[in-house]
C-alpha cells in the first residue's frame, strides 16, 4: 500500500521542481539578446497576402539553441564524471 509520508515527499519534490523551473524561466527572460531569438537571419516566416495563413520555421534559432545546449550539457557531464 502507498504510505502517506511517501506521497508527502513526492509532493514536496514536485513542488520544489516546479518552483525551480519557474525561477529558471523568470531568470532566462532577463537575459539580454534572447528577445531576438526567433527573428534571426535564416528563420523562415511566411504570411499569406490575406493574412489568414502564417507559417514560421525557426531554422537558425533551432541550430543556435542546439549548439548552446550541447556545450552546456557536455560541460555538466564532464564536471559530474570527475
């Protein structure tokens, strides 16, 4: 049977994780230059003449985010494997 103290621990962990994610998203919004993400040269944006259809393909932004996250994750893995 599922114990109440185990459920309480899980709820605390989930709550702290959500709070940490919220803090991270709040702080990442304060980083200068991230407002340009999505409007880089190489991002494709099409809007039909009547304005009813809009298509956005962020190719350059996706490549840039992939490179940044790859470097960050590689650094984290190297630090943790010492």
